[in-house]
């Protein structure tokens, strides 16, 4: 295949809804020809940080206990109490970071309760999640052990809501200091000589809500104060992440940006915090009835995907506010909670947030990733909520048998892993039909993104067919580089609600996509209905 170059403009009949201010969501342009995705292979953009593929594990339901941690005496094969099968599955995803211990739990967690001999650790009430008693058997050492087993990086979330500045200051000292300081000595006493690396530290969580019901200006002042005492010890460089807004609360982001300093000039580090978080969850109903994970209508399918696409809109809007205060983009945006939030599975504890995961969740994930890649210049990290047994999980474990199931979302993470630390490429979607408009926003039936690894002469293209019922043939119009080879993978299921269970663990699993043909413009691909595909290109 060789590069060909009809001009993009000649194919445009009209542009669909592109909200003012540029790219704030997936868009497609109209074309008189066949459906196409045009990729400029020779115009690399921002680096897609591997941290956009981050994870989140809270003391919530069966995420930590039963999910990651079963204890040394469990019949389930484990290493120092941590499930070997869960570690192996996540290592295969190359997860870049893990956020812990919350969430809402973070603002009632006192880290000193979770160190020392387990039988002597005090208990506490996990008031947010099921009102259960937490025995603190999984604490700081267990978490950092998990991080090392996973080969990932630690994102520790500190307590502002009910913790002191001293407590937070001592935690980072305990974790990262090398000499004989009081906290380093205490860590040694508890069996760990070497300090750990902790590159990310959260300054509270949802401080407008469960983290203390604070006003924006009040929290901004606290974020400055607490961040000051999260020191860089022994060469450990911390990115301090202030607890950010939810959804479209731009005022909260604005207050935090007003309080951040040293952003006027291109040189020097922003402070006292270097990043601001954002949370956005996808659901098809109101908070009081978010919808079933597995039983939904076609209308709910499209409504959900449209709401998933809104994550990109929120990222773009908050980034626009940040741009006003920080033109050099020194402060990072961190979407450290995202994903679907459904009604819990019937018969399970409502406080444990256990839900199934279908092809709809897979499409939600792929739509998020396409948006993340387009905003890689400001978005430095994203963490799906949550890794095991809670909300949009990668892994579900059976509480009785311990059986492990990989979800459709897991497979989307695996298929997209090649975008980590690659350079974003523009991927223009051109469709012959008008996009449906849902809640005032156009929802094209194709979502796409692409990235380039120059050193390896490879490119990865992600394609999602949002159509619930119809396959879609499209041309991959590949420009600017010669393509000398390709492989492709597809994920779909028998229905939009297809999902995996211990009885049918591979009902949804990736398989080679064979419906790929050479085309004068590049390749022609046929995507099954409700599917996610990746095409790996070898460039000449
Ligand atoms: O992920 C579940 C909860 O959602 C988190 O604890 C909280 O931060 C958010 O409201």
C-alpha cells in the first residue's frame, strides 16, 4: 500500500455539530463517499501518557478484600495474601498506576491504623461503603507490596476531610524517606528498609462532598496548605493532585486554578499542587435509578454511549478554564474517577457497588480512550473506577468459589495498551449519514483514534462501531507514510448486553479481525455491530 492524497476538504459536504471552542467531543463530518477514517501518519501530536490507562482500588465492597487481598491462609493461590491470578491478569494490561485507598474512604482513613502487626491494628467503620467494620489488615505495606507485584506506580490519596496536616506530612515521610528520620525508622521497625517511590499523591477527594462538604475557596486554601507539607524526600518527586470537580462544575476548577502559583512563566514547577482532578461517571438514568448493567433497551444503549462521549466534553471545558490561568500547561488535569455506574446486581449489598460488565461497558471505555487521546496535551492521568469487583471493573471474582472473570472492559484496556506513551495522531471520521442527536449532542456511529510509535515504525488505530445492530464497512484512509503490513483484533458479543460469567468466561473475548482488505487509500475494514477493533500498522 502506498500513500495517496485526495484532499480532505474535497470530501466534505458539511460539518456536523462541532461545539464552539474546538474539539469537545467525538465528531464526524459528512462525506458523499463511503465511510472513512482519515489518519495522518506523518503528523504526530502530543504524547499519550501511559497514565491515561490508570486504575483505582478503594476499600469498597469486594475490591480490596476478596478482590486483591485474600490473606495468606486462603486456598486461592496468593503471595503474602495478594491473589496471584489478579496480579497476573493486571500485569498483562501493563497498568501504569494504581490509586488507593479511596475515594470517599480516603478522607476517613488514618494510615497509622494500617501499619504494624495485623492483629494489633485498630478497627474502624467504613461509613461510606456498606457501614462495615474495616480491620485495617490491608494497609500501607500491603498496598506497596501490591504495587511492586504489579510492576506499577503508586498513587496514594491522602486525607484532608478528617486528617491533619501532620498526618499527611508523616505519611509521605514514612513512605519515601531514606535516612533515620522518625517515620523512616518506624517503617524499618515494621519490616521495610528501603523507601518506596510514590510519584502521585492526592490532597483529599471530592472535598465538595464526601471529603468534607467544603466550599471551593475554603478547600483551595487547604489544598495549598496540605500540599506544602507533602515533601519531596530522598529524590522522590511527587505530583500533588488537588481534589477537583465533578462533571461540569467549572467554578471549582476555576477556584483551584486561581490558587495555584508559578504558572505565568514557562519555566519552573507549578505549586503548591501540580495537578487537579476531575470525576465523571456514565449512567443511563438519574442517581436514584442508574439503570441495570445487563438489561437495557436500544435507546438506553445510545443514551449511555452519548453520555460516555460527554467525558471528553468535560475534559475540554475544564481544560479551557485551566488554559486561561496556566497558558504553559504546567498544571495537569487528572480524570481519576471515570466509568459506568449501574444499579448493583440484584441480591448484592447496595453499599458494595458490584455490577456486571457488558459490551456496552466496552464501548464506554473505547469512547473514553478516543477522547483521552485527543486531549493528551492537558490530560496527564485517568483512572477507571474501579479495578476489581466495583463499578466498571476489569476483573470480577466469585465470592463463593473465588473464580475470576475478565470483563469486556478488561479486553478494551488490553487492545488499547499500545497507545501508552505513543504520539497521538489525528483520526478524522467521515460518514455518509447524519449523526443522531441525543440530549442535544451528535453521536456519530463510529468513534476512532490513532497513535504512532516512530521508533518502531508502527501505528495503532482504534475503531468502535457504536451501531447496536448493523455492521459497518469503512475505508481507513492512511496518509503520509507507507504501510507495509497490518494485523487487526476485534471484540464483540452475541448482543449488546453480552458479558462474561464463570460459566461462560469467553462469551466476550478478542479475536483476530479477518474482515480487512487492501484498498487504494489504505485498508477497507468491516466492523461487526456493537464492536471495538484495533488495527496495528507496520510502516515502511
Ligand atoms: O468510586 C466510588 C466513589 O465515587 C468514590 O469513593 C467517590 O470519590 C465517588 O463519589
